[in-house]
C-alpha cells in the first residue's frame, strides 16, 4: 500500500493571556490508503487538534501535513469531517442536506440526474433511503448521524475524518452505527481517521490505534497494530484471546502509562451556628 497522508513533526501552540500554550509536540504519523486509524487518549491530549490540522481548520505552528503529495493548508472536499453532533440544517430534508454538499463539490460536473442518483446511492449506503424526505426533527439521533455520514461520503473524500461520531448515541444505536461503518469501509475502502474515547470501539473498527500522551505538549505515545481478520463480528470477538489482549494493551497505556487523575470537587460546608452541636 502507498502512503496517502503524511503528518510530519507537527507542533501546535495557541496564544493565551499567560503566554503560548503548547497543545501538540512533534506529532508524526503516516497513514496508508484504505487504512482505518483511531486516535485515543485522555481528554486534553490533542486528538481533536490533530484532526483539525489534517482538516485544514488549524495551521500547525511547526511541521505540516501532506495528502497525496500536496500540502494541506486549508479545508477541502478531499477531507470530509463528521462531528459528534450531526450539523444538519434543520429546515432541509435528508436528501437536501446531502444535496448541498454534492452541489458544492461537483458543481456542474455532474448532471441533475447524476446528482440525484449519487445522493440516493449515498443515503442507501447508510440505510437512510426510507427517510429521504424527512427533516432532522422527524428522525432519531442515530438517523441524523447516518445522514451526516452520507453527506460526507457523497463528497468522495480521500480521507474521512470522524470526531467521536457516535459519542452522543445510546449503546445499541452506537453498535448499529459501528457495524454500518465497517460495512461502508469494506465496500468503499475509505481511509478513515477517527477520534474515540471508547476502547472497544477502537479495537473493533481499527487497523491501527494511535495512543496519545497526556497534554500539554501531547504527542504520539504508542501505535498498536490491530491484527484481527475482517469482517469482524463483535459477539465472536468478545471471547477472542487476541481481541482481549489488544484491548488490555490500550487500557494499560491509558490507565497505567498515562494515568490521569481528575480532581474531585469538594463542596465547602458553611460553619454551623448551632451551639448544641459543640461538645
């Protein structure tokens, strides 16, 4: 396989009233075409910052990103982003939300009939062809996210960037979405970079898991190859010794090597004026 995306020695600093805050330090990663890579780590480890640099939403303070031989310095349709919140326009139907992206990317290069066929095809891919004429307020959270994924896929991106796309969904819907994503990736051979906090999700979906160190100055800590055959079935994997080992390796990194203790907030109890309480 050839290297599609080269993230090379990225530093990222943000200005603050107290001086520059270094979010990322020397982050490097090479991703092959058709690869599914998950970024995992504690909150504040710079996962979303990495994704935003690849998306072209941030410019790295140092280093850079090269996609298919071209430097990334601005957003572009070859990098579609799916966020945790669906970001659909509420006054448009599922079809119209996807159509908006298709018109923007393809313009006049596709005829009206070709666009219609392409939009319907991508909604079918995510099993949303039955709700093609429904607005976001008429469908569930999982369905909204499916439309968001269809919109991203309809742009024919070289890289699909997903920022905790299933984080706001209930467990059952999340499992269905994970299965759908595996089906789509198997069919389209997409290159995917996904942020997740869910260890099981990362092991189930990924070819590699990139584990980030705690911030500030976060960087790539370890990279774990997920050598599980595809297609993958969550029920059979639950008792698979390789799956269990891989899962434990991620947990070991997160909770032993990168242990992070969140401070416990304590409520101050006002002193009592009740004299009977004094011995």
